[in-house]
C-alpha cells in the first residue's frame, strides 16, 4: 500500500467516525473537497460549497434517526486505484442501531483527492437505500 493510499484511507475513516457518526458539521466539511459530487439513486448531486452541503445536514440527521440509525461501521475499505493526489476507495459499510444491530449494509465508492496538501472526499457513489443527503443542484 502506498503512502497516498494510507493517508486517503485514514482521512476517509476519520470522516466516517468523527464527522458522519458524531454528526460533526465542521469535521464533515473539513474532510471534503468542493465542489463535491454524490451519485445516489442514479442522480448526481453537486454541492458547490460547504454551506450548500450543510443546508441538508440536519434533515439527513433527522431521517437517519427515524430509521433507528446511531452509527455506521466501515466493515472493509480498500484502495483500488491511486496516484499521489487521487485514490479510489471501495468501502463496505454497515448502518447500525443503538444495539449495534445492522439496519443496512451497502457498498460505496469514494474518490479521495489531495488538494493543497490535504486529503478530502471529492466524490461518493453509494448503493444505500436509506437516508442520503442530496443537493438542490442535480444532473
């Protein structure tokens, strides 16, 4: 595994554990690069800025809680393509409830990019059927 792959994986795991799971707005946007693109339900959502991303953050939190979600576990993560500034990651994730019982597991592809010396998520494509954050800008 290359240094770039290790660093990209570390950033992705930190985003999931500290940003997404703890619903920390600052960590979430700090480990993303904008514009940020999300492919979900066969539609591209484009978040042009951190502010745009955060517009739907609380709504997603509400929907996740309605589904019984308390945290997401990354079961597997691996780099499948990379160079020094871009890493394609394949993840298997498991959304779980307060009893650590799986609600849903899904595969996802993340493209991590290193911009201005910092790794962040630039693109996510997930096969999740539960709550997902989308933007008003879609193509």
